[in-house]
C-alpha cells in the first residue's frame, strides 16, 4: 500500500512550494484526501507526476531543432510571455520543446513553475564551463515543455564572458549539444543588446521580435534591426527574421491601431498576421505557474498563440 504524504512532504519531493501542490490537487494532476486543514497524497501519485514532468529523453534524430531567439532590447514587451506560451503551443502540436532562459531575472523559469530560489545549477554553469553537460540542468514542467533555467548568477555572465575565447559563440556550443533532442528550441533573451543577447543571436536560426503596439516600444526597433545585420555579417550568416509579433494590443485605442498599421506599412511581409491582445488573464497565468493555454485555453490569446505556433512550425 502506498505511503501517504502531507502537502509539505510532496512539495519537498517535487521541489515546489505548498501552494503549487494545492494547485495540482485542484487541477486533478494529483489526487489526495483532505484531512483537517491538510491533504494526504499517495506516494505513487507523486511518482507518476514526476515521471510525466521529466525532461525529454528522446534519442538523437537526424532532424535538428529549429532555434528561435525571442529578442527585444526594451523590457515589458512580452518576450517571456511569448517564449513560454509559444513553446507550450508548439508542444500541443506534438513537438519536442526546450525553452532556454537567458535573462538573469529568471522570469521564464518562474513562469514555468520552476523553484528558482532552490536551484543550485542553471544555464550559467553551462555557459561558463564548456565541460558542463547541459542535459542534467534541464527541468521538465507540467506544461509539457522542458526548460534550461536561469538564476540571478547569470547577471555575472556578461562580465565573465568578456575574457573567454570566442565569447559570442559560447551559447551556440551549448545549443548544438541539445539540438538533436528537440524539434524547437526557444531562447528568452534579456532586455538589452549585450553579450548574452548576442550569444542568443549567434546560436539561433531565426529571430522573433515581440513589439508592444505603442510609440515608445517602436523607437528601438531600428537599432535592433541594425544589430541583427551586424550579427548576420560577422557571426551568423544564416540568421533570419521570423517576424515581428505585435503584442499587448488594445484594439479599442486609435493609437494602437495606428502603430500596427504603420508597422505593416514600414516592414511589409515581416509582421505576423497574429496579434497578441492586451489581457489580464495573460498577466494572471504566470502567478499560477501556467501558460495561458493551460490557464484559460478558450481565451483569444491562447488561440492566437496556437495560430502563431502553426506559422513558426511551418518554418522548420
């Protein structure tokens, strides 16, 4: 007979907090019996959840992953939201997905339900030590995507990478070790055009640019495109732009509609037809450790990310 565990014991076993365990119980991902103010959960149910959330361990295949860097030097434009939700949407299409968190704020890792404060190793170790195998650093998630997480240690990488040989290509070496195991690898970049972002651009096959539909967000687009041209010329000749993704779009305002029309006029063929609307539900979902597809699968934004995933997957 299975041993019964408390929510605290289950949280320790899974490496999450007790609120996350309670959420799993509400969602039916765990089954337990309520006793007073606590629950008792069968050890076998916890083992089953751990096995379903284990990192992808597919054998190497002939088809390597398509690597997409999600980039914009401006913060707050939806890079992390897009990386996570697009990754989950691609996984729903039956693809094997790895998300790489390259932002020291670790927002992607936290959004996916990974206990960042408890991590002892992250993408930082893989970048700074070429002998480190990145595969054991990868975490499975209940959303079905794998994540190579970040911690605040990554903030030091910008300085430490400066003295390394071929410092712009360090992430490419890490990614190349993982390409055969996945169909898509998405890289969530920091809000800057520093060395970490340049590493992502050098490692990627294509760039996806989330862009908030407001004037201040569009001002840096020319600078970003200039940086992409330099990377294409010096580090990655095969790098291409997958598209500009309008995000946080409020169709009720004249300003947002004018910005969208201007984008499509100035960058013909480079702006996705898909538009990610402004939504409170999208802002709520990371607090629950869920993508919008799991949090509210019928929402307009969830459907938009499925449509975007279909377009991105078609580019493989």
